């Protein structure tokens, strides 16, 4: 068995070091929690992008087919300070259920691929996805040469569920109550 003897000064030093260590651990944990919240809150959960196939599947959920043989990637920087035009752009990105709010000042990958079904003649439409550390953070449609940016509406699965719920509600309001049925 070991016996430790502490003097007053040794106890004070040990207590001070313990308090400092606890404060340091708490601060690091708090900063990680807050930083994780701001980034994770703006990205849909579980949407990891590891290649062009994942991007094609994402746009397919929104009813947009991409020609992945035309896919390309560039690095772009999201500005730290947003003017009115970039706020409007983020509003368009919000339509896809994402936000660029937590990525100000970050350099992200910008993936683009042609949407043959929405392109006509000289006017080409591209599906664009912004990716940060293999997480999708933004998606939209870009029409060239005009430069028009269009948001993505709800995914097909969600729209089908909403449409089915609306039809069920309509059907329920049309069907008479059981007590009002003829008894003959």
C-alpha cells in the first residue's frame, strides 16, 4: 500500500491544477459542441458525398436526372460577408433543405453536371452541388448562358407522401359520416 503525504502548498497546487484542467476540458468540449452545432445543423443528416454517383442519386430524389459523364468539380470560397445578392442565393439554396450559413469563409467543392432533360438548344441547365468535407451543404440548378439560379423543390418521395396525405384528407371530407348513411 502506498502512502502519500501532502503539505499545504502541495495540496493547493494539486487543487489549482485540477480546477484548471477541468476548465480547459470544459472549454474545449463547449467549443467543439458549438462548432459542431453550427455546421451540422445546416447539412441534412447522413448525406455523405463520396463521388459523382452520390450526387446523381441526390438530384434523382428531386426528380432531376444528371448526365454524370459531364460532371466537373471546382473549388470556390463562400464569402465571409454577404451582400443582398448572396443572401438571395442562400435563400435559393435553402429550398433544397440546406444552408450555407455555417460555412462563411470556407472553401468548398462545387460539383456541376448537365441536366439533359431540362436543357434545350443553346440554353443548358446544370445541377450544382456544394460539398464541404464530403458533406453536401447546398444544391441548386443553374441555367447557362443566362446564369439563372433555381432552387430544388421537395424530394419526390416527400411530395408523393404530401400528395397522398392531401388526397386522403380530401377523401375523408367527401365521405359522409357513418350515421348519415341510408339504412335501407
